[in-house]
């Protein structure tokens, strides 16, 4: 197993390691590590003393991501002191792979009016260890430590973490590492057989009302399969201190030729 998901090459270029390999094709990256990398690059571009907090990240996935060199660039279409829009683009061989549009909002003290309804979400010790690699192939899934409770068709709760850094030799925030794991939600609760049906997500939109902390990602997942080849995964997100936000993923569902 490599020592990180990516190696920095300089000037916005990164090389993916085999640890990013996804489940649908071992030659392609799982989209979760690129999402984490794009968030990491955005935060490095903004600097540690940036006054605004990232509150929504919307990833549009243009296509598959080969395990190889990628370039990540950052633009700011809407700068501001209280509201800011950033755009991050990942390319491979001059082809756009994914685009992230991130809204950041002013950070201000509101502890005196804080109210977070507590969801009925289990702690780490309440869930049994779960080896996702027994269900899904790919080195990325094999790099995860997990606990899961399957509640029935389309419903699951899980905790996940990884021991690998995003980028070899670069410090990443808890926030970027968290975003680099959440896309796993798509495969946690679905009843579709990955041997006969593929159902990749074409987007991931996550909204935070609190910045996640720590190494564990908590996912309370509901997965729905529609009648005409479209699905939706909706997840409430948690860290060890409670709820932090929500994630939605739009799925394109296709039967493999041998299963049709």
C-alpha cells in the first residue's frame, strides 16, 4: 500500500497512487480522493488565515479519473469579505475531470444561539467492525477502516476513517480529509449488486453548518433507486461531536451487458 493517495509534483500537479483505485475499474481513481485533493488545494490557495469558512461544496464529475497525473487549479469568480465563491478544476491530459464550486461564508460568533437537533446516530462503540473490501474491490476501499449497521434496503449507518494522508509530505486539514471520504456513502446502503449493476454518482453536493473535526466520518445514509435509471443517495454527516451537515449524490444506474 502506498504511503499517501497523491504525490505533489509542483505547480498544481499531483500524481495519484494506486491507493486511489476505485471499485468499478482498477485503472481509474475512486472519486473520493480527488474530492479531498481539490478541497486541500483550495484551502492551501486561500491560506491558513482566511477569514471565511467553507460551507458548501458542489462537485460536478465530468468523467472517470485515470490513475496518473492530474492538475488542480483555483479561481475566485466572486470574491468578498463576507461571502465568497471559489471554483476548483481538476484536469487530466487537458481534459476536465471534475469541477468544484465552493461557497464560503463569514465566520462570526453565534455560540449563544447555537441549536443543533441531535439525530439518532450511533457512536463508534455501537457499531460492529465492517470490512468494506469484502464487498467492494479497489485499493481505496481497502485503505479504509469501517464500522457499519445495515438497517434495511437503502438504509445504513457507518463510521469510516483512513490511515493514509491525502498528499505525501503535505499537511491536510481535518476538513479536507473528511471531504476525501464522504463519497463512500454511495455504496453503503444500496441493495444493487455491484457485480451486475453500476451506479456511479455524477455529482456530490455537501453543505456544512459546522466544520468537522477528527479522523472519523459518520454517515447516516438513505439510498433510493428510481424506475428509470436514476438514483439518489442522501446522507446526514457526523463527526465525533455530532451532526455537521448533509450530502446528496445523483446516480446514473446501468446494468452490465452480461446482466441484461
